[in-house]
C-alpha cells in the first residue's frame, strides 16, 4: 500500500487518488478500443461516445459522492463540487453518469447503444477493478474491523510526492475510523485489521468480466443488439456493491435496517435487472 499526497506547487491534495484513477481509465479505454476495432465497430463513433461518457462519468462520480456521503458539505457550499482538493468520487455515480451520456450520444448519432455497450463492457469493468485497487493502495473505501484471515492494516500516514517526505500531521480515514471506534491507540501508525472491501469489489468486477465475455461469445454473432450484457453488467455490479455496503466502514446516511439510501437504490435496480433478464430469456426461448 502506498497512500500519498500530491504537492503541485500551487495546490496540496491529501491522499490523492487521481493517478490510480487515470491508470484505470486509460486501461479501460485501451481494451474497449481494441474490442471495438476487432468486432467491427466504428472508431469515430467510439471516440465520440467514450469522450462524452467519460466527461459525464467524472461529473456523475463527483455529484454522487456529495449526494450520498457528504450532502451537508455540498449544500453549505455548492462550489466545493469544483474544488480539486474537495471530497472524492463515487464509482457508482460515475457509471450512471457515463451510461446516461453514452445513451444520449448514441441516440443522437443513430448508434445502437446496446451493441456498443456490449463491446465496451469488459473495458469498463476493468477500469472499475483497477480503480478499486487504487482505493486499496490509498487506504480508502475500507471495510469494518475483522479478525478473519483477510483483515488488512492500513498505514496512518501518507507520503508527499514528489519529495517523498512522510506527512505525520494528517491521519488516514482508515486510521481515524479505527481510533474513533477504540480499535487502536494514539501511538499506533497502522489501522486495525479491516475488511479489504476494495479488493472484494475488485474480485467481483473480475468475475463480472468473465461472465460478460462468456455471454458475449455466446450471443454476439446472432444478436448484436441484445441489451442482456448491459443488464448483467450494471445489475451484477449493483448487487455486488449492495452486499459490500454492509461491511463498509465509511458508509454514511443509514436510513433503516442498517441500510443506506444508496443501498436501497442498488437493491431496487438489481432486482429489476434480474426480472428483466428472466423475461428476456423467456421471450428468446418462446421465439424458438
């Protein structure tokens, strides 16, 4: 793990994740490009689609964070949305924003959205997985305390880049969570053993990649306009994230049943995708 702060000379960003997210985005786009080229998609259409989807994903990720995690900070000062040193981003919000922009762009340019999403889906999931690996290295999106084999201790302090000096004046969110819950004392330099929910989610994304590729290989040559991969991807991720929220140490906005507002949205959407996929298969079977 390597949590770091970035000193640009004119701005200081603590526990900066931008580098990890940039790597995730570039890897996802590269694989998506390769798939579009291999399976007969139009590169110019792909470039326009991915550009607008990426812009909307970044905005959606930021907005979702403030909606579900820090609404009071946003409503007290809406301009915090635009500050680079403000709060983080939400993968869920980024996915929603990117999908909405991609759908609008596809409609406007007479493209089949389902076809392009089927091509881009593995790359998007790869980006999600690498992004969560970045969260693990940075020590955020951590889980609750655990005595299991998977328990991971996260560093209390980050390192300044480019000077590589240790910053001992600011403690990591994982350490603060541990300290506030009486799991470590003031002298500790590591958090308590916490669930590495970042890695759990990364593994779930990789499993979804395998499922999506399997479905793609089975359906692409006979049904390029199928929305099935879209609902498997988004519904699968919604249910994965819904389950992991129960052991997230940083979740906020609990409504009832120890569930957050985000979890209710994820559960509802996940159930919808299951019902849709069942009906889709039923229609396909009856058609034959």
